[in-house]
C-alpha cells in the first residue's frame, strides 16, 4: 500500500517553502532538539515534523511532477482544515525553542532547532518522487495528518 510508504517518508524527512519569509540569518535557539520529557510539547514537535515533511514533498512535487496538480489540490484542502493547528504548534515551538525571540522565529528557524531536513529527496530512498506525489492525497486523508483532532485529544507519546 503506497499511503503507509508516504507516511513513513514524511515522518523521516522534513521546509515550508510556501510559508517562508524572505531569507534572513538563522536564529540561534535557546533549546535544540526534542522534548522527550514533556509529552505535550513532544506531540507538537511530532506534528510540526509531519507538517514540515508534507510541505517539503509538496515543494518537490511542484518542481517536476505530473501529479503536482492533484497534490496541490489535496494539500490546499488539507491545509485549510489544519491551518489553525499548524499555526498554534509553530507558535508554541517558537516560544519553547527561542524564548523571548519567539516572535521573530520563522518556520525554517523552528525546523532547524528540531534538526529537520531542508529537502525531501534524501528521505525518498527507493520511492520515486512521482510515486510519493501520487500518494500525497491519500496520505493527507489519514488520521495521522488530522493535527487539529490530535491537539484536541492528547496522546501518550510513548505509544507512538
């Protein structure tokens, strides 16, 4: 089944080119990496990583792919439903990783603080970009990408 392949891919890889601000010097975080001792924050970091992977894949699909239109339509619908949750997660992580400078932290700053990749290509492995782009609509329909519901129902991070 292709959708689980994509789900695994998005979990391991992780740029939000569509929401990036103009390039600026990277900010220096006050905290790096994942908060394994704080389950709620760890859940937000996981959600951010998944959203980051989705954005990276969509950007790659736009570069050169026959499935770009279907991927864009699925993404637009998904993002409309998840926009508020993603924004809240980004703001919470900016506060955690950048403290008093949180208001200046952009998407890429948070991604760097978490050690996320800036391109999806290393995560593709044996999966072709065409196959990954073709499975994006089905993947975004999965429960794991319903971030709003996940934030409403906190999970035990140890179970995942």
